[in-house]
C-alpha cells in the first residue's frame, strides 16, 4: 500500500483514492481491468475481541489446525478456510482478522451444527433456523446473524465449548471485493489506483454496519502510509478497453464511483497523445451523482477537460438544492444535439459504468437520441458495460 487520498466527502459519505504500490511486483494491468481485494476484518475488530473472548482464545496464541476426526478430506471447495490454514502455524487473531469471513451470515447448515453446543431456548432457535428458511431470513434480518456476533446472539454457546476446528470448517473465507482500476500504467507504471466509496448500512435491528473492504480503506491515514498491506489480484477485463485509434470518438457514462475506470481512460489518452505527439478524438463524459459536493475528482476532471482527454463534460445531479432532478439518462437527452454526431460515427465506442438499472435507462436515452444506435453498437462490439453486481471478466 502506498497512499490514500480523500476523493470526496459529500454529506458524510467518504470516498477515497487508493494508491497501491506496484513497484516491486511484476503484476501487469491495463486501464479498464478489475482488481479483486481480499480485505481484513478491520471494521469488525471490536466485535472480534468479544468473539475470541467467548471462544476462550487469545488473539496472540499460536496454533496449528489439524484435520478433525471423521473428516476424510479437507477440500478447498468444501472447507475453504480450514483448507487455507491446515498444516500451518497461525495466530488466532490473524486467522479471524485476515482470513475468516466473520462478517458473513451464518448458514442454515452451520446453525444446525452449532445447535449441538447450545442450550434452550438458543438451541431451539438455531434448529428452527436450520430447517425453516423463513425463520433463518427473519433472524438474519433482525439480528444480522453474523458469525462475529454468534456468541452474543446465542449466549449459551459461550459455555458450549464450540471446537475451533468446527468453526474453521463452517466459517467461509473472506470473499474478494471487485473494484475497477482507476489508473493507467502508461502514466502510473509503478502504481495501481482504486476509487473506493465507504459502504454504511443498517440491519433489521437498526444496528449500523460498515462495508468490510471500503471501511478498511477509508480508515487508513497518514501513519499507515507505506505500512498497510492488502491482498489483491488483477483480473483482466478485455471487453472494457479504449479503442486503439485515439481519434475514435468515445462516450463514457458513469454514476458515483463508476467514474473509476474513466479516470484511467483519461490518464491513458493524455499520456499516449503526449508520447505519440498526436491529436485525440472527441470524448464525452456524462457523470451523475446526488449533488455537486459528491462529484468525485473534480480537480482532475477540470484538468482532463483542459488537456483534451475529455472534450465534453456533462454533469447530472439528482439532489442538487434549488435544481430539478437530473439523472445521466436525462442529460443524454438534454444534450442530444452534441451526442448525436458521435453516435452516428461508425467508430464511436460507448462505455457504461455504474448500476445495472442505470445502464438500461441510458440505453433507452441513447435510442431516443439516435434511433437504432444501441443495436449497432452491441452487434459491432462497441458497447462496453462494467456494471455493479453484473461484472463480466476474463481471468
């Protein structure tokens, strides 16, 4: 890890620009790629202390996991966490802080096995959650039913002496979080950048929860610079690349942190134009968020516009005081006269990054601006989508 900068802090939603140090790593990447981050459970440290105390384990204690009796094989597919720690010495704290997905919901199958170590009424509630889908959903909604709070939600488990090996069999491994690369190796050969928005949400019982990965990044400060480490893997996304011809017109549409890959595109266009001493084709960037205060990377957008990496910057604010609601699809229609010539060009490439609902609305707006263009873009492979929750990658 190299550095973390604040990208925006509008209305309490912190968004940070993360700079990962790649100088000592031989990990190639390109603008448009994704990065899978495996974050530590930093946001859950207060609950983790209670969890380990209830388990009767010291965070600094060293242990070596062994194959439980009666288990023929510890496969990565069936027991991913136990498979990862088996045969190696670890501290208890390291396993539960950096490997175990203690923020995940306890599965029905795990509820059934934990019930063997509980007393009524906890045992009955766990059995019900194991066999009744609705009961399980209700517990997850009202209690959260997270692994890290399992001893708080079911107090009788504290005296039930739940075996460490059983927990390692039942708890999943921390799931990697996917982020779009927000830099270009042409301009930043020794670094890889991400734009990360802090996720804050509430469970059914009103308790505030923090996104594991986004909270880890947003909490880093100056004293952590150069010291913090993060496990990550670059995942190529060959379907989300700039056209090889720098004169080809492009249209980029982003909402929120969906601006990330286009930051890399802007960097790359400027760097390549300078290196090759050539001109750039037209580039429209339509970016949407709640209000001006939440617009990310405002200074960089000005610089990109001044340098020609973006020739048309169109902003859409849905909650700007004193102004009517405007979404990116509305802005597409409002500026139809500016966008139509680009869409009519057979070399035009269109990029969408944000929520899947936004993508559908923008495609309809593009059709209104230039009838038949969406089908032409799709059939010719000139429509590129990087959508939250529906990300297609090649690895």
